[in-house]
């Protein structure tokens, strides 16, 4: 059997997002992938943000439709088969499920692996009535749902948990495990639903170790938010301060067993998102 010990799948990568103050390009994604040995990335397009960091609605003339945002990341993935997969970033605040959106998903289901919610940049929770048509869409097409979680009114991890209870057939990922918190609320919730997972984006290594200790090695997925801090997000921030992802790459392998480490770094991604491993490895 081939040795997968060095395989890395990043389930949390972005392009776009300029209207919310981000600068994440396709070239940066590919450069980071090459430089840091990432085998596969699941990418969503931040052009679909609906509100800015101050929670103010982005003016209509600067909004990018969810369909146009999806087309851009589909084109990116088509150019790089076996390296880039698609997460569908949706806009439940200002748009709704359309025939066009569903057609894009149906026609590109071979490279689409997730539906992306951002309750902070949409200012709407995963269990809001306006979000539910998107969850029904995810259910129809067998797509896991990845959702930003933080400490705000709409993006609390508890809402992802509630959505997971409502849709037990859909895997849900609490992205960030409550960004800006001590992760304890998300940690508690992680054990309360079989279809609920967490990712490591800006999550300290110690939190992930605790999740593995409590629930086993199949509940956390490696994700990074790359390239939010530039091509070297895995190494340092723009100030040159060491990234916590260095712990995941170089410290964690000595703190958990190999099976658990491989689950975190790639196997859980394959299981949850049903990734074609043979294609990823080519």
C-alpha cells in the first residue's frame, strides 16, 4: 500500500473577497500549494460576501452574484484537475436558490464537494428560514455544509449544531470551532451529533488534540483559510510571526499516533467530502 504519511488536504481555502478587504488570488493559492506540499485544496470564492467587516451591506453595484462567484471557482478547478475542488459559497441574505445555481451544481458535481455558508459575512444564521433552501439543496446533491463559526450573533457554533440535528444526512463542519473564542463551546457540541465536524482554521493544536482525545480521530479536518495571510499563511503572518499551522506540520506528528494524524491531515477529508483519492494523488 502506498505511504500516505506526508499527504495533506486543506479543506478551507479561498479566492476572491476583495470587497470585504481580502486579497486572495488563484496564483497565491497555487504558489502556497506548491511551496508547502499540499496535495489538494477545497476552494470557495469570497467574492460572494454580502456584508463587510462592520456588518454593513455591500452596495448592490459591488455585489457579485453567487452564480458568477461559483463560475469563477469552477473555472479555476477545471484548470487544475486533481488539485482544486469547489465549495459553493452562497448568499442567503440577498439571494436565494435559483435554477441557474442548481444547474451549475448539477453540471459540475464531479468537482463540487461542499456548500459554504458564512454567517458573519452574510449576517444570517445556518438555521434562519432564508438559509434552509440552501440546506435542502445540499441534501438533494449530497453536499456537506461548511460554515464559518465565531462569537457573533449569527455565527455561533450552536446554530451549526442545530442545523446538523435538523439534517442528519448532511455532514456539517464548524469552521474555526468558534473563531475568537477558547473553542470550548464547539468542543462540547462536537460530541453531540454524529454528522458534526470541526476544522483547524486558526484553531490551536491543543484544541485539536483535545477533540481527538474526547471523540477519536474522525471529527476534525485540516483547514487553514489560506491564503488569507498571503502565500506564506502556513508559515507566518504578514508581520513575520509564526503561524500555528507550523504546529500542525511539525509538532503534532509527535503528539498523536500516525493513524490519528493521517485522519486529520487527509483521510477525514476523503471520508466527509467523498474525494476521489486516486484523482487527488495524480
